[in-house]
C-alpha cells in the first residue's frame, strides 16, 4: 500500500522521515522551500558540500544520500537532481518521482517527506503516478522467498508526504484520490497481464473480470461460453481457440452511468492468454513473453476497473475476446477458410496472425449490437510495429481524424507515446484473397498497417482507432522510463484512455 498525503510545510513533522529534496541546476529550488527552520539546517549543510559534486547531483535524475546527523530530528536526506527548470515537464516529474521512490525503497526507507517538488497542484498528477507506479512489483509467486537483506519486505506500506508552501485544500485531496484510482486500474491490469499462462487462461481471465461487477448495477459483466459464441457465429474466435483444451471466452463489461439513449464508447482488447503461433508455430526463443499477448484485454479491463470508481457520467462497453493459440490435432490450420461474424470470409495463411481474427469478430459483434459512437481497440498485434516504432511508442491507426486528434492530445498529457500510421486503400489490396473476401496476412511489408486494414473490414463506418501495443505493453529491450515501468507489464494506454474518456464528457 502506498499512502500519499499533501500537506503544508508548516504542518508536517519531519521526525524520523527520509527528507527528499529536489535540486534545480539554477538553485531555483531555494524559492520553493520557504523559511522552514529544519530545511534551513539542511541547506546550510548542503552549502558546505564540494561545489563540483553538488553541480553533478543537480543534473536531471542524479541523486546522493546524505547520512546526516545534524540533530536528533534530521537524520537522513536524499538529494535528487531536477536539472533545468525549463525542461522539467510532466514526463520528467513522473520519472523523477519514480526514481525518488525506488531509491528510497532500495535504501530501506518507507516514510518519506518531500518538500519543494510541488509548487502548485499542476505537478501533483505525475508525482502520484510516478510514486505509485514505480513501487509496483509483481511478487505473487515470490512470497515464499526470504526477504533478508536491505530490501523492504514484500508489500510493506509506504508513506509519502508531499509538502507545499501554501495551505492545502480539498482540491489537492481530490487530485490524489483520482490519481490513486487511475493507478489502481493500471496495477490491476499489470497483475493480470503479468500472471503466467498456466494461471490465467480465458476462463480465469473471465472470472477475474467478473469481480468488476458492482452492487448498484452500473457495471455488468457477461461472459460468453463456447456454445454462445457458436450461436452468434463468432467463428474467428472459435477457430483460433480450437487448438487448446482451454475453451475461448468473450468477456463483455458494460458500464452505464449516463442516460440510456446516449451511445456508448466501445473498447475492444485482444486477450490471447498464450500465443504459441499455433500450427505456424513461433521460434522458442522468448516465447514465454507471449503470456503478454493478453495485454490488450488487460488494458481494457484496467480502464473499466478505474472507470466505475471514478464514477464518470458516460456509457462504455468493453469486449475482450480471449483464447489460447495452441498447435494440436484440433487446431485451425493454414488453408482454412472461416466465415466471420459479419459474414465476410477469411483465408487463413498463417495461424500466428490470430489476433486480428478474434478482434475482427469482437469488433463486428460490438458494432452491430451496441451501435457505439466510437470504437477503440488495444492489441499486441504485430511484431512489425516494434520494428517500425520501437519499444516506447505504440502504433495508432484509424478512420476518423477527430478521434485520432483527441487520442494524440490525451497521449501528450499522460506521456504514453503514440504515432499515427496511414491507412491508404492500397493496404487493403495487400490482403485480398483468391478464394475468400480477404486473407489473414499481407506480405512482408507494412505489417502493422495490413493488420489494421484487416480490422477495418469489421467496423463499418463507425469512428474507429486501433492501438498496436506490441512494443509498449511490457518492458522490453530499449524501454525507457523504467522507474515507473518496472519489469513486466506496463499497463500502457490505460491512463491515456481514461483522460480521453474524461475529456469526451467535457467537450460534449
Ligand atoms: N502476438 C503476436 C505479435 C507480437 C509479436 C507482439 C512479438 C509482441 C511481440 C501476433 O499474434 C503475431 O504473431 N503476429 C505475427 C503476424 C504475422 C504472422 C503476419 C507477427 O507479427 O509476426
Ligand atoms: Zn500470433
Ligand atoms: Zn498474438
């Protein structure tokens, strides 16, 4: 549990806490620290430090621990470099807040007092995000290990007081509360996505989603069994699931908190609980990472987790098709032709291009059943996206400029980087089939776009955007901002989407 409070500098008790002080290159931190006598003692000491060393610590992201015993109250101080004040944007603050928390945790401190970072409430959101998201660790299966040594025992409480010069009011409290709900959604999603594939199969994912149901009927969860999938003609999902003993499921979460006649936003997330590639089997190197092929679904569940607690006045439907893609005597094969939910046919040329098959059915079902005002999907869809954009930027493709614009604008705020790729008609030509409406792979070129072109066949003309999160859903070679993206699932997209949904209410 991480407990974050905001307090005025005059009201805090510095006793036995680790004091964390941010230093700007140009010493402008001095202005935000006020006249607190305890901090004055600290700064008098800091002034005596070697200038060269001090200048080094003031650089962005650098830090030094001062083992002080200035008096019985001030025992330990962590100095952390904030660099150039002009460059300290929300992304940097989020990262610094993460570094500060991890550094303190590493040194064995769990009670922190942080003066100076928080000149006004604008920095509060990234501070709470950086602290909360950095202290997350997937340790469910580490519980038996001994925790001797200098690390905190697992799940130890952490308390951080952020200090301001002003008196703090309800506005600060409500921002902390809101950000805590958002981060809890990210953590819920990370826990699911990090879970191993022998624990989380489609049925287990569905069971976990059922916990999102609330008592006041705002959030309703429905899980479609294989029989129901058959009845609805969701043959894309059924075909991909055929190779596994674990039957496919389609999870539907309906959140209704606006008038009945308001069209919902539809969210769709790919949840392949393990992607071996099927008959077109993947190489064994790093195949274990394909437990993360459920990340799109977990992101959507994380959004729904936060949404009901934020109580946003909006209608949202989430659909998560979930399968395990396995090779076996009952598996679907290259050469199969599938009639999809919307009647279009698909020639399967590679069973590893399974994500688009399950998403296509979910999109078609969602669009026809719910008549949404917009559709947004999240999927670890193509390795090609990692080649194109690396591991810090997700691909974004869609059919509606306003929707893309709004998503880009939310992305700028939350620091989850995205880049639009084009969906010209030529890409649709690349997936034409000789024997069916389309085939499930294009050629070697433009792999992320041909995958999206495939999906575009299933959304009619509803405004639609597709996030390819193959490179960003979990930490991989090259992942930056590791402080608040600890090893494993990142929950990329949840904060962005919640901002988008909130903004969509304000601009109604
Ligand atoms: N789940 C993978 C995509 C993926 C690969 C995500 C690596 C993250 C890291 C997807 O199902 C897949 O295998 N796609 C194929 C498509 C190809 C056969 C057209 C790919 O990207 O190689
Ligand atoms: Zn695959
Ligand atoms: Zn996959």
